[in-house]
C-alpha cells in the first residue's frame, strides 16, 4: 500500500501538470455553496468544502445527455442515419470527492454494468475517470455514512485517497489509475508505509467518532417485504412530501432516466434526462393506467427501493451512502434516517 | 409569537375533540436546524407534536387541494390569501375548513443564515426578537428582522385575511415597504442585459420542480412541463427550456401569487425566482389595482372582462 | 423577459379595415427586421454540456 506525500506548496504545480493529460473536476464555490465544475487552467479545487450541494454523479452521468442525432433532410448525405454524438471521454479526474460519493458509484455500477446489459454511455465515462477522494475530517451532522456501509475514510471505488495532514496531503494509492495520476502530476515522494498508515488510522478513527447520526439497517433484509409495504406509517411519512425531484437529483445513488426524441423540423436527436420516481408521471403507462398515482405510493416506493428492494436484490447493504444531501435539501424535511428507523423497527414488531 | 403554540394546541385539540374537523395540518419539529416538517394530527395525542416558530415558512395551503375531509389548517397571512384563492378556484370548499389564523412577523431565511457562517450550523435557538446560531466553535446572536425571508421583509399582509380562529392578537402591518425595488431594477435594464441577468439567475436550475410543487397555486393534474402531446417545453437542461419553464410558470401564477416565498424556500440550489412572480404581481397591481386572495367573493381580473381593462398597449 | 418591446405588438384590426391591416403589417415587419433575427429563447438543437 503505497503512500505518497504531496506537499501543499507543490499542489498547484502538480495540478498544472495534470491538466496536460486529464480534464480535471473539483469542488468550486459558486455563490453560497460548492459544486463540482471543470477546473480551468490554474484553477484550484476548493478542498475546504464539507461537501458539494450536488453530487459528482453528473460528471459521469450528465443530467441531459444526447445519445445520437439524425437528419431527415434527403439533401444531406447521411440522411436517415443515426449518428452517435461524439462522446469521446478523454481522461478525466474528479479531485476532492468524498468517500460517500465514490462508494455511490459502486452502488450505481451494479445497475449500469450487468452481465446482461452494459450502459455504454455511463461505462465509457466511468472508465475514463480517475476518482481522487478526499477523506473527511469534520463530517456534517447530517452525515450517517458509517452506518450506511461507508465512512469518512472509506476507499471503495476510489483510485486515490487524499488525507489532509496539515502542510501536506498523504495520498493513499488504491489502484493503478491512482498511481498513474500521481505520476502524471509529478508527485512521487513516498512515505514510510507503516508510520503513515498508523497515523492515517488514528485520523480515521477520530473522524469516524465525530459522526453522530446513525441508522440501523440490520433487520431490513429479514423482514418480509409485504410487512413493510403495508406498514401503517407510510401515510404519516408521505404526507408532507411535495413530489418534487430534489432528493432524487441530489442523491448520488439514484440512477433513473427518461429517453426522449427532440425533433426540429428536419433534424433531431435522441437524448436522455434524469427522471425522478417522485414525479406523478414516472410510472404513467401508455394505456393511461398509473400504478403509483398517489403520493403515498411514490414515497413508499422510494424508501422501499433504497432500503429494502436493493438490499434484497444485491445483498450489499442499502442503496444509500449516508451523504445527507436529501436530509439537508428536502424542502419539507423528510428524513431518510427517520424512515429507516421506522422500517427497521417495523421488523421487530412483526414477530 | 412563540407563545402561539399553546393556543394552537388548545384550538386544535378542541376542534378534534368536538369532531369539527377530521385532521389538522400544522408543523412538527424538523430534524435539521431551521426546518419544520408539515404534519397532520388526527387525534389530540398527535397535536402534541405540533410546533410553531420562525421556521414555519412552508405554505400549508399546498396540502389542501382536492381534499375531501373537514380540515383545520394553520394559516399565516400569505397562506390565508392562498386559501381564498383556492376557494375562488374551487379547489376546496369554505365549509370544509376551519382556518386557524396565525399573525406573522416573518419567517427566517435559512439560506441567508447558513451563508453567514463558514462552518456547519448545529442549532438555532429563538426568542421573541433574536436568534442565537450555534455551531462547532461559534455562537452568534442575530436580530430576526435582519435575516427574514425576503418576501417576509416586504410583506404587507401579515395578518390572516380569513380565519375561523386566531391564535394571537393581530400584528401591525408594515406600511412603508417598497415591494418592488428589485423588480424595478431589472425593468430598467436594456433587453440584452435582462437576458444576461435571467440566464445567470437560472443557470443553476436542475429542473427538480421543487418550486412548482411547493407552490399552492400549482395544482394542475398535468403540468405544462409534463405534457408530451404537444410538448410545450422540453425536459432537458437546455437554457432555453429552463427559462421557458420559469417564465411560463410565473405567468400561470399571475394575479394569483401571494408571495408566500415557498418557491424560493424550497429551491435546493437557491434561485431567487420570485422576481418573475413579483413582476407580474406589480403589473396586476398597476394595471388592475389587484392583489390576490383578499376577498373570496371577488373574481380576479384575469378571470373577468371589464370594458375599463387597460388597453393602451393595443395600437 | 429580455425580448425587445418592438418584437411583440398588438393591434385591433377589423376585417373591414384592410388599409389598416396593410399599414400595421408593414410597420411591424419593418420594426422587427430592424431588430434582426431573434436569438433569445430560440432553440434548434439542445445545448447541453
């Protein structure tokens, strides 16, 4: 396990070098909050941000993505031919993402990279991306990553983990991609593994101790689906929901989309946009029937998907990494931690 | 104002016990600072969960549309005007409601307060005049008046215009506020500057529709943005579509918006889209001498034709 | 909304007012042509990142 030392005074230079071979993305402050943006020449990612408002999922999975275009103009040589839009993803790196957002890619990948079907758009972007994480020293009060299968120093899906140690970053190399990233930046000075690891471990424990929000998920697997589905608390949970798409759009593990064609006279394109299961039309059928036409149906579905169906299907834990964005941003303060408790303790009541 | 909660609980319990209503819509304490969650009580025991403080900015009237039960609802000045509009538009019947009026001196602007501090806010404690904001390593006291939501700071209808019960004495209405300073500033810009201003304003929009869904006026079974045959506005992130959504939604609220601020409050990316509805509100005031939701017996001007309707713009 | 005020014009013209119709159409067309093609809120193909 290689640990490389990056002196903070060498940080900007390293990024300059990286610009030559990677498109760099990092947290940038806009108005009152941070978001991941492509870094311009010489622009530094703001690593002091606790977490970005929107997750970095849009770097690999854009909110609106044109899949292919076509022209119906018979004067054009390539008329009536579907042309793939040039979506060549040059090497890119996301710097300063939190371990929760990184783990989210692992959860989402189970959906986009299956033995039967692979989403070419998502995978191409994903494979071109190096994920450079930043460990959390001061988790927010709404973060509950440690009980959501993750943690402030969690390494899943990351190629590199940067740990802030005062005047330097200790970069823990996790994959070859991470190693290549460090080399391209010219950051090659390694530290003594044993000492560095010990210090990192101590920092990690201190950070984990700071997490005060927790969820209990131990009973979710064993409880019978219908017992949860028919539980009496859904009316009270779903009452305040306004069925906007905020939770789904800020969530790093949500993946639903809608494909649509847009036509402009003689030409057009096929694109996909993020879609939200919270919208009433999400499950509207061509026949006119809508199996989830009430708010309760949709809210229940969302929590069941995150905390039950995903658990049952993939057996890797809940489809949530505890980033806390939905908790902070829900306009009516519906709290997934509260709902998880209700669901987990419903199990206890059953038998 | 903080003592209102006792009266709220007393009235609510009474209403439920007497069977005058089947449910009361109010707020319960939120799980994050400066937030309360809309909550309903169907029994006196559940009434105990109710809270009332300066974090009750959400418009509860949003939850009334198309309900069939007898409902008791907590309504501030702006909310009560939305109830009037709902009655006029036949979305709820007057006799279904027991309106528990709450005079209001303004709700806190959570975003403004959070932006004042680098670190995360842990707790906000409130008294009649001030709030104390506490976090890791800091504590600061602020005067509530300075951190109110923008719509509250220029509010001229703080007392409910319609109510069956009132939880406190009416508060003094503000009379010397200019509601439209920001609108006038934008009106004064040349067209290209206006375009740039709106582009910048709407650039962070993620089309989550929180603004639309939080708005009590937006109750169309299928919103124009969701229509596909014909598709009036596309669903992607193209700036033209994003602008169209916001402009058109504002137009649909023209003459109906009470400036409750629920839209701005709910926006996850902090867009001040009230400039659109306020512009239309100003136009309605100037062209028709109209303010939405004041009298359930008067039809709105955009609903009726009068020969005296302004027409100088027609050549 | 950022659209020049001369681009959108209203006029009452009765079907019996042919001369007025010609006048209005000519004037409005001239005014809009002077402004040039509208670039605001026009979409041909989605402009997305």
